[in-house]
């Protein structure tokens, strides 16, 4: 059992790393990797799972997605903007074959459609947050 636990912790950590990289690299799927990390940690280490779920960068993202609340409008806008900026740069920099440009446009279009299809999470309309103070992500809570 210890080997299985060690492998799951290793994979969870790898998936967290890929998820974090995916936050800035548009075609790398952040949500999938963070959900995989949460799964691996939940089956191997309560400590790591709690850390991930309470993490200020990833925790809320995972909880909102898993609960079906979706992602925030800010996340959608920034992700789509980064996606199209990187796709445009890739098309301009590589600027080779037409098939490459068409493939890049198809990928960007598919990812954009998926992001727009996801439910938009609005904290102000969430009844589970009623009565709780709103803390901005940059505010120190200690």
C-alpha cells in the first residue's frame, strides 16, 4: 500500500505542477490536471488533499468546478484573451502552412466554445456565501 500511496502523491504533485503551468499556457488544461491532482491526493494523503482544496490559487477553482458552479467571468475573459494571444503569436511566428493555421484556429475555437459553454460563477448570487465577508484574493486573511 505504501508504494501505491507514494505513486499517487507523486502523480498528484505532477498534476498540480501541470495545472499551475496551464494557468499561463492556454492550451494546457488547468482544470483537468487540478481535478486529477485532487483525486490522487484524496486517495493517498489527506494532508495534501486539504492543502490543495484550501490553496488560495487552486482551491476555490476546484471547488467551484466540482460543485457545478462553473468559473468566474474574470477567469473566462483572461483565459480566452491569453488563448487567442498565444494562438495569434504562434500563427504569426510559425506562419508556415495553411493547415497549421487552420488547426490552431480550430483548437482555439473549440477551447473558446467550451469556456463559453461553462457556467459562469457569480459569488454574489451564491447562497452558501450569504452572511460571509467578501475577501479579495489580494487581501491578507491572517
